[in-house]
C-alpha cells in the first residue's frame, strides 16, 4: 500500500511549496490521475489525465473514470 502525505503536516506543505517547476511537473506521474469534466454537446464526459496533463482516456461517467483510474493503480483526483 502506498503511504499518503498529509497536507496538514507543515513539513509536507513546505516541501510542496518549494518544488521547482520541473519537480512539480513530474510530481505524482506514477501515482496520480486527474479527472476533469468536459461539456460535450448536451452531455458531460470525463477526461482522465496524467500528472503532466496528457490525456489517458475519456469515460462517459465520473464513476467509470474513477474505477478505470483505480484499476490502473492510480489515485484519482478531480479537477474543477
């Protein structure tokens, strides 16, 4: 099981605030997938993206996107 970082921990917050642009870009590449709702005509679809913003997949529902993300051992994070 992957250890989770607590954003309430001051050391963790400081470390994240001090990441370089390059480090931030690579942060979570193997652990995090971002899910973003996209308006598509009269419906909403859900784009699954890697930490660097590259689109991995598109799903019809948020539940499908979350399940697909977890099945690939990634932690889903929604983007508003």
